[in-house]
C-alpha cells in the first residue's frame, strides 16, 4: 500500500501504491487511516491527496502547526510538484501549457473550460517511448481536483488506465499517473524528494528508465514553457 521515503520529526513522506484509496471506503480504512494506525501515531494530518489511480509521493504532517505551514505552502503554490503520465494517443501538442477554468461534469468528472477566471494551470513536456506511447512530464502550478487527468484529456492524450477519462482504454494493471518529485521549504530548510514508478510495465520500460535517468532526472532545471 505504501513505502516510507522519509520520516522527519514533523512530517513523513511516503510512496503510495497505485490503486490505493486515500479515503476510507465501504467501511474499510483508507491509506491515511491505515498509515496512522500502523505507525501508532496519535496525530497525523493530510496536507494534500492523490487520486486512487495515482502512485507516488505523498506528505503527511505529524502535528497541527506543521499541517498549517504545509497547507499554506500548497495553498499559495509554493510547493513544486512534478508528475509522470503515459498515453497511447497522439496529443494535439507535444509540449506547452494547458490553462483554463475547471467545472464539474457528469458523475463526478470535471471538464476544462475556455474561460480563465480561476484557471487550472499545467505545463508539460512529452517524448515518445515506443509502441505508440508517449511519456509526459507534468508540472501543475495549481492543485485542482482531477487537474492532470483533465489536462491530458484536453490535449487528446488521456492517461492510459484512467477509467474515468479514458473509458475505452483496454484494461491495464494500473492507471499511468505518478507523483514523481515534490519540493518545498519548511521552517527555513529545503526538502526535495523524487521517486520513480515501481509498478506498471509501461513505466518500467527501458525507454522510460533511460529518460528518467537522463534529461528528466532534474525536472526543476528544465526550461519550462512560460505561463
């Protein structure tokens, strides 16, 4: 369900498995509650979340003050986040920016609008990894619900294994979205964590491994498309 990446006095960073629900469902404890119970913690606070299909880096605060500090960093967009995704569809553009307001759609889904009163903003690069697939490196500047999944669909490249936004995708062992790197400054100290995907034959291919060991090893140093 998870692997502990770093265990600090005030917060903990874990690698969440794909297919793991953050919230409790149908009477079964979700990831947050299970982690709190298994680690024997009296206090634990969620400061951000990952969708069930998404794997990767997740941060929990161990006390209320740290939760407030981290919450403010996320709210003011001072946390740098980078995600990986794979699509087997040809995108409308191979790199650039997806920007627009998001509105609720049918059955819990969202859609991207052409207006920009309170837009979701996502920068991205992509490259071919063979077999008709492209690997995407995504940098969300905002944190809207389903933001990356909707952004990918909006450029005609829905994420493989995303049953909500790519319902006609062949059944796969996981959804191909992964929280790859996260960085923030907390109480005067900089923290940066990176973890490559550990499951999914698409993520574990030689082409993806080569890309992550090369150009995309330092995503914060790339010349990102301007917002």
